[in-house]
C-alpha cells in the first residue's frame, strides 16, 4: 500500500496493484538486512550466491505466518492454515528477496 515503509519486504506478485490485498505476500515476521545488522544478526544480511536453479520459476507455497517457503509437494506445507498460505510460481531468488526462509524439511 502507499503506507508501506521503504524497509518493508517487496511484493513477489508483480503486476498486482500495490493497494490490492494480494500485493504483498511477505511474511509477517521479517526484517530487512539493515535491521538484522543492527540486531547483531550478520548472517541474515549475507546473500547466498545465485545459481541457475534459483532463477527458474517453480511452484512454491509460502507460509506468511512463519516466514518459510516450501516446495509444492512438501508435507509441512499441508499443515499451513488457509489464511497464512500463499501459492506462487516464481523464482526462488524472488521469494528469498521478499524475506522468506527455506523450509528445513523440503529445502526448496
């Protein structure tokens, strides 16, 4: 929305108007790299090297409550509440850039 701050995670749903409820699917408990550095969490601010697989669009399931993302066949994804579940076909790097972390079970 127009009220979003400059430090808020980016939407991974390009083409959707910013004031749309679907515009941002960023997890509720994310922080920017700058915030991570001020909290002493330097590892969160380090970007992973990008691989060709990271740029390939694939179906992912995001949990907006926990901030995790899953493969579409992950058993943990089945337990995500409907109001916290977001499904997108996109590149892995875009999900990471939006502030999500990979599921430790399926490791997408």
